[in-house]
């Protein structure tokens, strides 16, 4: 065979392993993409266990997969565990993912959100701050920090992060208006609290929490009638939720024109809830408002004689001392 015939054949033989390798790589990439798509589709349909199985198999079989594909499958896996309320596994997955992809904004944010959801607020703050180090304008991290600091009572930081979030352009998470109103209410910035609570009310006019907050703001501002109107609306929307009902009865107990009505209603409530310390306190306040001082003192002494220490007990003891 001549050299001219051998050379092309030799080149073909050299090229075949390269071609096979390229085809193998292409097949592997297609397989990875198909599995990611399958995991996402299973998750979207609510088949969380199937999504978990596909995702775990992907990670076992594709340890050298490009980071962008690993991130996608880690997100599906973490979200699927969270959807099943298996937060321990979800947290493990996100932490494992960040060992591989420590600077991935989406994964850091997902972990921060999960820490917030599981009430591990210090850890949530840590990872929201990591997101801001990677992206100083990340609005989701600002909102998360505002909410986290509100939960631990660090109100000045909470208000600042909410303000930063509100000052950014773009679509807003509607929950921010209520949360910012709460932060200002607790900071005794009642006019700002009212402004943002009313903005929240414009967006969600059937939320009893918003009406309850507005009622408390008006009460603090000594606008009694507006406070009563809003707490009545909150009661209506919440089907007489216990915390709203007891607050309403406490306000009635302090007013001379409604103290008698409050006494009757709290007595009815106590039939179903005999161990409620607040209900006993409301009974005492309503009697005191009606001028039945000795009966009121006897009621407050019931609280004083309880073993449980509480803020209500402290107030009851102070009333006994002053009367």
C-alpha cells in the first residue's frame, strides 16, 4: 500500500478516539440535562419524592458535572425536601451545595430563607449578609435581613433594611408594608406605622392582622373610635381569633360605657377557657372600672396567688398595691 493511501487511513484512525470521546461527552451532557429537566418537572408537579430520587442519583453519577448543572440540581433537591417539611435534610443539602459553590448567590439566598423559615434567625442573618457581600444590591437579602432583625427585636436595623428595600426600584414583596409598619409600631413611630399599615391594607383588604395592627396604632394614638372600628373588623375577618378577641375585651373593660358588657363576655369566655390568666385579669379590670373595687381586688389576688410569673401578674400585684 502506498504512503499516499496509508496516511489518510492513519489520520482517520487517530481521529476516531477523539471523535468517540467527543460523542461520549455530548451524550453525557444530554443525559445530565434530561435528568435536570426530569427533576424540575417532578418538583413542579408536586412529585417531591420523585424529584429527590432523580436529584440524588444525578449527584451520585455526575460528581464532575459543571457547576451550573450542580447548582440547578441542588436547588431542586433542597426545595423538594423543604416542600416535604423535611427541613433538616434541606439544610444539609444547601450547606453541602455551598461547599461546592460557596459564592453562588441563589444557593446562599435559599439557605438564608430556609434558616428564616425554621426560626434560626442568627443563621439567616449570616447568610443574607453573605448574599449582600456577593451582590450589594440584592433586594431579597435586604428584605430578609429586615424580617430577621424584626423577629429578634433589633428594630433599628430592621427598619433600616426595610427602608433600603423600599427605596430600590422594581416590584415589591407586599409583605414589606406590613412588616415595616410593625417595626415602626414597636419603635413608637406611630405615624409612619399607620402610613405603611394602610398601604398594606390597600393591597390586602381582608387580612385581619392588618386591621388588628391598625387598631393598636390608633389605640396608641388615643383615637379610640377608630381603634374599635378596626378591631371589630379584625374580629369579623378572623372569626373571633382569641388574641384579637381578648384585646378587644380588655379595651372594653377599661371603658366605663362598655365595662359591663366586657364583664359578661369575659365570663362566657372563661367557661370555655378557665385557665386563661389574661381572662381573669380582664374580669378584674372590668369590675374596677365599674367601681367594684373589693371584688376586683379579690379577682386580682387569684392571679397573685398563681405560681406562674408573668407580666400580667406583675400588673395585678401593682393594682392590688395601689388600691
